[in-house]
């Protein structure tokens, strides 16, 4: 009886429809290649029924752009890419090709008809000749910052400064500081011994280092007329400050108020009051009797 049940169960499983869906995968989710070489972005798929699924490649950036659509390449990929199955190969890649790519397979006859896989492409760029900013001259005692930059290398370059073809390594006792990641060389106070030929070298793990042309840095003393002008300006400012302090002290002690009162009392005298008007008087000579009184 048990054997009959097992046989019926096996027959039922063999004859029941298997519900599968399209599956998409990649053998290498991260691809790193040098600039101007070929990049292969692998994509493999399996379908349930559909033997001719639709294959698309897209690139994600600020938006989503098509690389391969409707069995042809789009835009800048036309003429420099090829498809083998669902695997995409891009010829002579540049830094602009770096980014995230997505392989999409649509099998309309399958139970689940869409599958996708993501591949990240990194295009490595060797060092380029860096731009170096070195002034031709600087005054003794002033601060100074030399800058070096290579914006094209991938991964980002590290920097090394040289003076008279000798590498500069900062220490606690050195009068300068070096930032290898930013490419800066800073002096707090320049001295005559800092004069020389300066150059910078950029390097990364992709290619050989590149250096800019060495540039002459001169350290000069302040001219006498400049020194006299600075000293005179400093003395004038000090005199103004001294006068302001004296005026403030005088006002706090009341010296200025007393002098003002004394000066005002001497210079101003109020006028005397005007005399009163004389009483009215009658002129008897011109008096005439106009009426007579009878008793």
C-alpha cells in the first residue's frame, strides 16, 4: 500500500508544471580597467519558456540612459561596443564610461518576465603632469603656500615636493609642512635659505609618476624705502592711539568739562535789564477851559 502511494506521488510531481521565472546574473559585479582598453560587462540569463527574450543595457548617472536598446547601440556607444549573448563589451573606454550599468532581460512568456543584474565599471587613469603654483619671488618673513594639482588621475594622485631635486619631508623641526593628499607645501615664515628650484610630482597605483617643470623661487629683503614707509605708518598709528587714550582719560577725570565752563563764563556776560518808562505828565500851558461852571 505504501509503495503504491509513493508511486502515485512521484507520477504527480513529474507531470505537474514547473513554475520558473527568468533569472539574470553576472560573474563580475565590479570591473576595473585601464583607460583606452576594452571593458567586458558580463550578463547571463535563463528563461522558463521564452527563447528570444528582449535584452537591454542601461547606464545610471544623473538620470538613466540607454546603452543597448531594440537590438542596437545608442549614442556614443554606437560603433565601439559589441554584444555576445547578453554580455556587453565596450572598446577603448575613457573616464566618461565609468559608472553603474544594468543588464535587463524581459521574457514576456515567463511567469516572472523581468530580471536584471548590475555591473560597476571603474576606468583607471594614470597620473598626468600636475599644475604647480610657485611664485617667482617672496619677501623674507612672509607666509607662503605652494600648490600642486592633478585633476585627471584615477584613483586620486598623491603628491611629493622637491627642492633642488631633493625630496621635502616635513618634521617637527622643519620650517614647512606638506600635505601629500592635497599637494600643498606651506611656509609660516620664509627665510633666505628657502630660495631654490621647486617642482612637484604626482603618482598613483596605475602608472608612472609625472612631474611639473621646476620653477625658481627667490627670497628678497624689504627695500629701505618700504621699511621707512612701514615704520612711519606704524609710528603715526601709535601717535593717533596715544592721543585718543589721553582724550579719554581727560574726559573721565573731568578736565575737559571744567575748562569748558570757565571759558564759557568769561566769554559771555548777560546785558542789564532796560530802565522803566517815565510816568505820563500833563502840559498846563496848553490847557484851555472849554466849559464854565456856574454856582
